[in-house]
C-alpha cells in the first residue's frame, strides 16, 4: 500500500468512500468497547486472589516489630515492606515510607507539603510567586492534573527515544529558579513505553537547578512490568545521585497497584532525610498510621523480589498477547504513513501519533462507532496537544477478542481522519 | 476520709510520708503499663476477625454498581457504604464520601482544601491573614494538632456538662470573621465523655458566623460507642441545621476505627454540596479511588445499623469492666477532694481533673512507677493546660488486671502530688 500522502485527490476521494463504507459497517455492529484507561483486566486481578486468604480470620496479627497489624500506629509502614520497596526503588529502607493504596496520592501530598512547607528550609512554594513544572510530553495526565491543581505553569519538554530532551531540561532548570520540578516515568513511560537511557538518568541525577527546592519526581510505576524476555534496564537514580553528591534531588514513587490489586494495592515513596523531612511531618499530623493489614497481606503474598518477578511473569502472559493485537493492527497504519508509534517492551500503553491535526477526529470517530479511547490531548498539560496527533491506547482491560474489534475501528478511523485531512489540506 | 484541704500541715506531712512509702512499694514492682492512647485491646480487635473471611480468594468481587471491587475507581465509595454511613451520620448518602482508613486524615484534608480553595467561593483561608479556630477544652489532641500544623490561633472554649460554652461560642463566632471553625466531638466527647445537649446542638446549628466560610467540624467518632444500657441521645446536627436553613454550616466525620480495626477501618465525611465541593475536587485530583475491597469487607460484615449495634454490644462487654475499674479507683480520690471527673456513658476515655498545678507531677510520678499516661496538657491546644490539672485516662487497651495495678499507681500519685502541692502552698 502506498503512503496516503502520495495519493492523488481522485484516489483519496475513492479511498474516503471505501473507508466510510467500512466505518459504517463497524458502526452498525453496535460495539461498546473501552481502551481508555490503564486498568488491569479481570484475569490479572484474579492472579492475586490467594493473597486474600493469607490474612484471614485465624491469622496471627503480631508483626515482627511487636505491633498488632490491626491496631493504630506504624506511621511509616511495616519494616519488611519498607525493605521490599527499598529493593524495588534501590533505596535505603530508612528512606522509604509505605502508606496507603495510591502512589498518586503520595505525589499529591509531597507537592502539597512543598506548597505549605517547602523543601529543606526553602520558602513554602506557595509564597514564591509563579511556579513552573517541567512536563515531558506525551506524559501521564494524572501527573499533569496535580500540577494543574496547584496552578503551576507547565512547560512541555519533548520526549526522545532515550527519555526527556535533556539539553532542554538542563538549560531550563539551570536558568529558571521558578521551575520546581519535573515529572518522570523513567521505565516504560506512560504513554510511550520509553525507558530512560543510562545517559539520561545520569544527566537527570547531575542537574544543577537554579532553585535549591527543585525536585525530580521519579514515578517508577512500571519498574517490574515487563512484556518481553529482554527487559529494559533502568539505571538506579539514587545511585546516580549519590555518585555526584546530589542525594536530595529525587523523590521516587512506586506501588503494587499493577502488581496486585489496582484499587487496593500498597504505595511507597522514597527520598533523602532532608527531602522527605517536611512530608514526614505532614504525615505525622494527618494520620495515625496506614492500613498495616493490607501491607501484611502483600508481604505474605509477594514475599521478596523473586516472588514479585514470578508474579509479574503471570501478568506478562496476560498482557503480551493484548499488546500484540494492538501492534499487529497498527502495522497497517504504518504502511499508509498515517501513524507512528514506539514498540513498548513493558508498561501499560501504546502511544500512537496519528496524522497531525487528526487525533481529536480519530477519538471522535471511534466514539461514534462504540470504542472509547483516552481523550485526545490527555497526554499533554491541560489537555492541549499542539499537533493534535497523540492518542494513548490502553490494551490491558479488554479481552483479546474485543481488542481485535476495537483496533479494527481504530485503524479505519485513523485512516479516514487522515484522508479527510489530506483532502481538506488540498482544497484549503 | 477528710478532704485533704482540711488537713493541718502536720497531718499533711504524715500523709506525705505514708504516701511516699506506698509509692516506693509500687515502684519496686517494676511495672510497665500503658493507659496513654485510646487503642482498642486485642480482644476487641478479635471481634472482627471473621470479617477477613468474608472477602476471600473465592469471593465475587463485582459490586452492585457494576464495578470490580479490586480495580481502580469508585471515588466516593461503595454506594451501600455511603448509605450505611449516611444512617450513622443522619446524612443523605449523596452527601457522604467514604474514603481511606482514617477520619483524622479526612479532617486534615478538608482543612487542607479550605486552606488552598476556601469554601463555596470564599477566599482561600491561606490568603486571609491570621486564622483562628475554636477548641473546646479539654479536647482531642489530634484535632488541635491539625490546626497547629496550619498555624491557626487556637482559642480554648471551656466544656460544660452539656457541651462547649455556647454563650462564648456564639459571641466569638458572630464577632470575629477570622474564626474559621470549631472542633466538636459531640457524643461521648474526647476526653470527658460528654454528650452535647439538644440545646447545644440546636445553638450550634443556628450559629450566625461573621465568617461565611466558618464551619463546624463535627467528629462523631463515638456515635455508637456505648458503655451502658441508657445511651445518651445526640440530636441530629444535620436535621437541626436544616430546620434553620443552615445546611452548609457543618462537616461531619466518623469511622469504623473503633468498630472493626483501629488501623484498617473505613472513614467517611458528610456535608452539603456547597461545603464539600472543593474537597471533592481535591479528592478527584489526588486519588483514583479508595480501597473498595476493605469497604466491601466492612459491608458484608456489618451489614446494616442493626449489625453495627449488635457488634458494638460485644465491644461494650469488653470495655465496660475496664471503665468500672478506673471509676472504682477514682472514688477514693473523690473522697480526698484531690480529683474530679465526669462518669462517661460511652466513648474511650475518663477525663480526670487532679488538683490544680498537679497534672504534670502526677504524670511524671506515674511514669517513675512504670505507668505511662497521656502527657499532661495534651487535651489543650499546644499542650498548654492553664491549670495544669487535666489528665486523660484511656482504659481500653490494658487488661483488667493491669488496669487495677495502673490505677493504684495513679491514685497514689494523684494523692502524693496533691499533698506536695498543699504543703508547698502552705509554705509559699
């Protein structure tokens, strides 16, 4: 098949008719499919059901530190869970706080703490006038929402195949003291599935920010979430920071939301004593302690890093075929030159760049035919994709058969939108 | 026994010698007892163990609203849990948000939301200069900590047997727009066990604050936590507000922390659409959803209000004998005129006023003899009890035998401190 851009107007018009016919056929099927959110599917959730039987009506609830898992207390989490998360994040367990069911909430609260208390003796952010945050794009909408909530001016930084454009990051961060942070999903990034190269990690760890209270928000959400036999290797950011004496620069987050139960997992944050000091104080004032029973449940189920790796293999078996369906269908778009994407080796998404100016139209066409996608633009701060080209596909939730149907609709919609655009451009 | 105040100096000196001897005897026992925090005891926690078997490896996880309890979503909680908490708080389920394991965290976050976003169109609190909060005393230290964290000037309001001194509350609230809230534990108050009278509830609901963004923080922590056959009846604050057209005035909180598991219960907040609007927005930005599995667990276990009442009867059987031990020992202090207290009909504490100027000394003597009490002054903002007389006793955690031993130490310490004080005053 020729690239659509090389077709004549007559050929395009014929193609449009044929695509419209296909589209109407799909629409007539009355589909009701959803590829919008990175939700684990039922079979993935079923993988952790036995965890529920490990803490039961007959369980011993006394923890290794002498606490009763059921009672108040244990502000920073079970010692063993702090160790396990320490391994996941390559952090000293003393620098790890395990709390609640959501790493997003921890990120929100670290920023909330900085707003009112700053970092390590700096002025509270809220007293520092215009605040700015670097947002690698495309990126995770819920990250951008947090900085939107706190009225940050969000500066998009383009992603490259090795991570955020570090020339730009270094320049901006070293020049502008109003820039207080950067959102990073360093392994299998949301949505592109890109893993930061060693050089990117080292350059990130070596940043010399104009603002002493600048922090790197390192959301290691997909640290063990492989789709292939050749996992990407992410350099340890904490080790890299230590090498250059920049230990206070990074706050790292992760959770078991996509290891055990999406809504009932365990989340953790890690950072240096100085960096987490104010957050710890906030935590002390706002809670008497986390749900230690859920932490105990996780500990007995996952056990250790080997346990986690073995468990993640089971997820991979369910997820990899879903990604294959998506990637297989995308190939036909590639042949027409109407879409570009990175093949992810892990994570939860496939990021597709359709033809410039077509993303909203594709999402709208899909919706018309019963396929819900993440809103176009969602991967950009304030939902504004300047090229209107990026669409995030989330293959995890629907069964393979539904994915097949949904991707068929997606591909027809992407082609139809492209043809419409090419004809419009030719006439305009 | 005569009141100590009627004793001569000689008699006091003799008494001091005898009490010191008793104290040394107690000290020699090498006790290690704790009446410091309102933690449920092991037997209380055991009452809810079967809850753990109700959501198990074979459970159906599909909720009535079509959601999977294990997955993301369900921001405001399970519909049935919102209904149940609605009954507990006499609130419309639509006005109830069920979230997390801690009502303290919900209180913190409602205040945090008001700091940055205000209430219902008002200026963010943080932009309004000096902020003030009314603190009925003695009160709950963790309430005062939240307003301490946010730098409120805390104005103590004396408690009466029918609740906070409403003459003073009405005067202060109607005159000073910098006063933004009042902390209330309306039933079996922490620490005195006082239930607000109908008149107090009605006057609270009818407040006409100078600040449009003033709110009553109604922490109904002990709403079903009875110790006797004649429960106190608390008037519904929401109904009282509605009667006078003051629906936006109150934010109510409660939790199952002292119904099921202290560290792994479920908490809820209720308030009008306008009052919770900004909090809801904050919640939307900071989390994808609460732990719905724990909510499901609670729903299957507690079922309905009858289920809760029946379950609370079991708690009462464990708690009432503990309170009896405390009250029985206190009687001998009463006879000496060295302490006053209210007999609580529910809740978790006995609030004892020892002789003025003696609370710190009593706590210190107890500690010396191996009995840990809540720090003297903890029931006052910033830990400053102007009379140095209030001590909060928490009888729930220790076994009855330990309570007997601990109360013996407490009574000797209270008497010894009183005698020391009387002698000092006589000489001074």
